[in-house]
C-alpha cells in the first residue's frame, strides 16, 4: 500500500503509485477496438480556395483554425451537449484554440460524432503549468457511445504528453465523462488528496481545480500519465 505522503515526495511518480494503490487494470491503458469507419483526427484549418464569403471568410484568413468548418462542428457538438451562448463565446474567443482538440469522424457519413480537448492548466490566470494538463469537453453523440470512441479520443490526447506529464479531469462522479476517463486508465483523488500532491502555494493558485468544487463538493479529480513524446511535437502534427 502506498500512502499519500509518499505520493507527495516522489513528484512525477505519484500517478503510477496511485494506480498501484488502486490496483488499476493495465488493460485500461490500451485503446479499445473501434470500428474502421470511425477516425480520430485533428481539426483541419480552412485553406485558401475554401474560405467562406463575407466576414467569416475574412476571419478564416486571419485564423484559419478557430474559424474553420471543423471547429464549428465541434462547437455544434457542445451546443448539443447543453452549451449556451456564454460557453460558446468562451470556446471561440477565450480558449486555447483548435490545436487543443481532437475529433471523431464517421467516414461513412462524414459526420463529426465526438470531440475532446487537452488544455494547459493556468496558475493564477497568468502562467501555465509545464507538466500538468486538463482533459475537457469530452463528448460523444449518444447513438455512438459504447463503441470505444471516447476511449480513443482520450488515448490519442495522452499521446501528446510524456510519461512524466499528467492529464487531469475535474468531473462529477457517476457521469459519462467519469466512466470514460476511468475506462481510459485515470486514477481518482479527492480534493484534499490533491492538496497533498501539489505544493501548498501552487495548490492555492490552481483556481480551475477549486472553481468546480465550490459549486459541487462531489467533484472528483482524476489523472493519468502521458503516453507519448510531448505537447510541442504533437501539436505540430508530427
């Protein structure tokens, strides 16, 4: 048994140790089989010759990714998931951009059926953590669930991180995202346990972690180690 006092002292090793303590099944670290018609891919930016007419076309020339047709389809998925005008405005104007997303496409119909985002975690609203990221906006259309799509979205995002980096999910217990992340190898910690993982000053500045708990004390913090070569290499599409 590994205690939380040990997790605090070993830095990047605390996720594997927590996984050992929770007896995580190694099979949860592997991507699940998925239909060949479903493809996990990056958002494709608009290109010259495909720009829309009017103002939207002008915006695509300035920012071909955040105003692309692909990104608009992700926005519509989140509207389907309950997003209102404020959340949509945040996605389009205040978020970390189209490169932070992956999407699932049904190649038989051309429909975008799922999406997920991996973002950097802000410290005090100004700086970003170098080794800790957050899984956000994980959504799969109801008729496409239980097909391994969410699992493969998460797995491919974890390939953007090195094994000594972590992806977090701050979510409600017993919701679809909770079970998606659990099936993808994430381990869970309570709010008080997280405070023992991070140095006290840093933990106090991690406002995104505290904000959700203020409205819901049942929030669970989940994390998994990276499975790839690092963020910079991945977002360049290599």
